[in-house]
C-alpha cells in the first residue's frame, strides 16, 4: 500500500467516524468506532487465515455450511488452529461482513448506495451483534489468549441511550456504522502489516484532539512519543522488552517498536478500564502476537502487576502531579525503600520515577515526561532527586519541552533520561527545547526538525549556546541538586541598545509632521464651515 493509499484509508475512516457520531462526545463515540474497526479487523484476519487452511480443498470460509456434518468438522478444525495461531475464532456467520449484509439484506457491492431511510428500516441486529462479540471472548476461554480478550468489548454498550432514544434508533446507527465500514477494504492480505495499525493510531489521535482534557488519559502527542522512543532506543537495533507503567492506549509502546528492527515483548499497566481495552486492541491491530504482550489493568503505584521483572526500555507519560496514598507501608517496598523518602501524597511524580527505575534493567534506558516542578521542588522530592544524582548517578539528561503541547494542560514539561550504567558518568546533559515548536490552533506541537534536534543533541551530547549544556556533577551539587534548566542553559537575550539621539530626532520630525497635518485639517474645516478640533 502506497503512502497515498494509507492517507486515503485514514481519511475514509475518520470521515465515517466524524459524520456518524452525531451529538455524541468524541471520547464517547471513539469507543464504538474503534471497537467496530477492531471487530472488522478480527473478522478479515479470520477469513484470510481460514481460507489459507481451506486452500487445498478449494473452499472459501464463507461458503461452509455451518449446519452440515462436514461443515461442522471443518469449523472445529479451523477453530482449534485459529485459537492457537490468532488467539480467537469467529464462525462465517459471525464475520463483520456477514452481519453488515444481514443488517440491510443487501450485498457489499450495493452498500455505498444505501439511503438514510434504508437504515431506519434495517433488520434488527443488535442482539446478534452482542452475541458475536461475546462469542469472540468465549472462544478464547481456557486458552493462552483468554486474558488478552477478556471483556475486550465491554465498552461497546449497545443498549446505551447515547446511540439513540429507541431500540430502532440505536439499531439504525449501528447498522449505518457497519455498512459504511464494510465498504472499506483493509487490504490485510497485501499491505504492510502496520498500515491498518497506523490508521487506527491516526484515529486515536483525531479523537484525542476532540476530547480535550480527557485525551491526556489515553494519548501522548506524537512528537513527544517520538522523542521518548528515539532516546530509549539510542544505539540499539533490537530490544528484548519495553515497559510502560501508565500505558494509556499503548501508542507509546508501539512507537518504541518503530525505532528498532524488533521488540521481543511488550509490558504495560493502565488503571482506566476503557483505556486498557483500547491498548489491547491497539496491540492486536499492530500484529503483536498475544503471547508477546502483557498488559494489566490496575493502579501501577498501589498494585504493581509486573513485580520481579526488569526491562531494557522503560517509557512513560504519567498523569502530572497525581495523588497517591504514600502509605507508610511503602517505605519498605523495594521500589521506594533505598531513597529514604516517599513522594508526597499530592504529587506522585517521583513515585513513578522510582517505580520505573526499579523495573529498569542494568543495560537499559528510561525516559519519562514530568512537570517542571520535579526539577526544583524541595522536601521529599529534593531528597529523592539528590539520591538519584549523588548516590547512584543515574540521571543522564534533562530536556525542557515547550509549554502547551499536551492535551488538557498548558504547563511546561520536561523529560528525564536515566540509565543505570552511564557512558558519560561525569556530567548531566541539559537541553532547553522550550522555544522550538510550531503553534497550532489549540496547542503547540514539535516539528520533525525540533524532534531531530533534541535527539541528535542527546545522542552526540552536543553543547550549543542557549540550547544545551553539559553540567558537571560538582556544578549540580553547588546548585543543591536543583535541576531548573535556566541555571545551566543561559537563554538570556540582550536587548538591542536604543540610540536616544535617533529617537529624539524621530520625535522632532513627528512634531513637524503634526503641524502640517493640523494646518491641512484647519483648511478642510474652513471649507466645510465647521469648528476645528485643534
């Protein structure tokens, strides 16, 4: 698939989503739209896989008679193989295309010409659709993939009044979504494996831009994701593992994978159930095998789910200054014990940093986005910061980002880069990228040149006036471990000297010009026979 075809697919999907959502909020319709795209993907994948198995017999999966003895034997064999290979199984009558055609009693070829009144008269399919989605989950029970599909479609509430006031209204909207999506060919058999996944990512980003503050819960802006991903893959072509403790929709984990040839396993934890479901769908859509990802739904700080594991790359965009329990029991928790201090209850930023360091492998690298306050706040946070730098020398770089680049907040942010085995242990690199961005309508964003400048400066540890500086550990100690970037990168611009003589001459000339203008105004007033204002 060409880049043009890829963009066309993205535009088609978004046009369907945007035109069908009606008065529903972006974050509400997102769950339905992305959920149905995922269902269509599973269906097409199942159809292609089954046809490969049936190739020798010259059969198409859709032509199997599900009620005949021979058909049942075929389906039993295909189901067993599909659950092992794909992680799930769908019968021919449960495929997306079958249900879309059933809705209107029409073929896909005519679906594009369906009129609005046809949807209002569509066959009632909500019960069938509910059974199909439940069937996908049931097909995985007792298999390795069961956890990855468990309650995966629970956010597709087909009884919600948001879809319509009456069952008939709801059915009409769902039928419309199915029929319109059915006209799009995902080209799974001949496309790059990430094309649909990239289109899915595009939709997540579009929904995020319309969701406002709520978007921060599930999406990291693409430019920031690229910076984090490129940094933690510096000098590496393959990663054994990547971990994100606040994984949202999984976009950042998948972004890391784009920067290397291969990733062995993906690990993540997400507290929000809806977002967790989105992340699992995102993984599967990007052809990450169910055996190669372990995503858990729980509070990362209070109930961590990957204890005892270490990861080669660790990335995160945790909720800024979130509240947490800071329970005294955590003082003996392996993640926090060595620091002698817990992050304050009202600001969990450093709790996430400590958690991530605990899971970082000795040869690994971590990058985390945080509010600027972590650089200079005192008390417990100051003690944790000092321990990381003075006692362990784990801090490798501090990168200042532009303000207003995140959904839902305009505060300035930074990236902390940490490594347990640093190649340049005698200094810390400071980068001030706060002035390098493009202004957009609602928020700022990092351009490709801004991203490359940050990454190149980090990788080559370049020093540039008013942009980057390598501070010695002694210098940081002299600043009492305050990491506020202006202490190290001087961005002060001297104002241009003012020539007072030139200004005086200009004022005198203005006075002369005013005399001439007043005289002209008097002449006009005399001509019109009115009083002069001067």
